[in-house]
C-alpha cells in the first residue's frame, strides 16, 4: 500500500455526506468512490464530489479500494462488512457494527490479521473525558452514572429502535468511562411513534456495585445530552449539547466542596475517527474503537431489548 489509503464511502444519506466530506480533507486517503443506490442522493454526491466515482454497488469498485467507510442503515451492516472483510478490505462501520450478537460473532471469522475494523462510537471523542481524568482523577469506588439523551422526532433511523439508534452511544460510553463489568440490565420503555421502542430507560448494575441509569428518547420537545458521574473523588457533570462541564471535588481547604464550571473544546468527531482509521491502517495499529468494543455494545443493546420484551432483569 502507498502512503494513501484508497477509500470508498458506502451510503450518501445524512451521515454519509459528512463522512465523504471528511474523507476529502486528508492527505492520508484518496476518496475513490461513493456508493449510493438512490438517484436523488447520487445527484447530490455528483455535485459535491465531481472528481469521485459515484456507483450503485460496492462490487463495482472492490478492486480499486483498500478500505471502506460504511454509513448505511443498520440492517445492511452485517452483509456489507462481511463482504468487505472477505475481500481483504479495511472497514470503518458506523455504529452499531451490526444488528445482533450472532451477526457480530460471525464477523470475527472474517477479521483476518492485519485488517482494521473500526466502529463509529463517536461519543468517545469528546474532550470532556480527558478533562474528567485531569480534573477529578480516576473513578474510584462504586460510581453512580446518569445519562440522558433525548431529542425531537427527526424521521431518521426509523429502521431501528431508540436503543440501537441513540442509547447504544451511552451503553458504549458507560463501559468506556467506568471500565467495569456489567452484571445485569433492567429496562423500561414505550413504543410511541415508529412501532418500535421510542422511549427507553435502562439501569445497568455492575459487579463492583456501580450503577448506570440511561434515558434515551426520540419523541421530545427539547434536545438534551447530559452525563453525570458521582464517585469517591467527587462529581463530574457534562452538558454534551452545550459543551459545558461542572465539577465538585474534595479539596485541601477544609470541609465542603470546591465547585468549578467551564466550557470544553468542541471537536469534529467524524474527522477524529477517520484520521484514526487511516493512521491505524498505514501504521498497522489497533483502532480507537475496535471489533471487541463493537461486540460489547451490541451485547448490551441485546440485553436491554430482552429486558424490554420480557419485563425482567437480564444477566449479562
């Protein structure tokens, strides 16, 4: 391989357009093709990327690429990723990696040594998590984590429920931040607009006594994205929508707490993810979010959905 990764972006919908735009910005990759089957989206792709091939199917350019960025509906992920891996292509797949744990387990058979498979759990890219460690240190003791991610109905991602669409971000974040093993999941929800779960609240119990409470919804009048962690070192609150942080930590000043409030840097998560993807390929390094992370997120999604359907607590 040269010093450039030849890449195709598969899917030119809402998110695919952003990914194609990012791919055009790197010296480490060449955007060879955009794969899109809908004629209206094809025209938009031609206007925005005049020097890039626009094709109907990935098979048309399989011999011309080293890697692909998969930004298609979740139901198509498994077959696309499987085909790409079978053809020895590196893959960046938007979350979730696929629809079921069984599909994810099957993909491992196709993940040959030297191939990069990265999953788009972009919420890990917030600067806030670096500041969490810097400001109040490691998360100690049994922690309580509260996450809320709700928005108005936007008509997108209706092929999946809110757990696969939104909550999966926070199921992954919970694992990423706490670095602890989930013991069980209990979930409650409602089907409001799409015939699928549109409002879900999940409680994750960890083996060390930590608890995570996650609320996800896509039928609200306001958009909220917030996270709060309370543990032995203090409390850390993040408004992910407005890029604001509030911390309270024990200090050397005597009794009481010292509270700080400040903004954090807004980052281009898709740009960070793609940069990591191409660098991982060129330098033969593990990606920032790999196969095992994608699998664990799907396992938690499935546990939440099982709890919703059965009305029972589910061991993980």
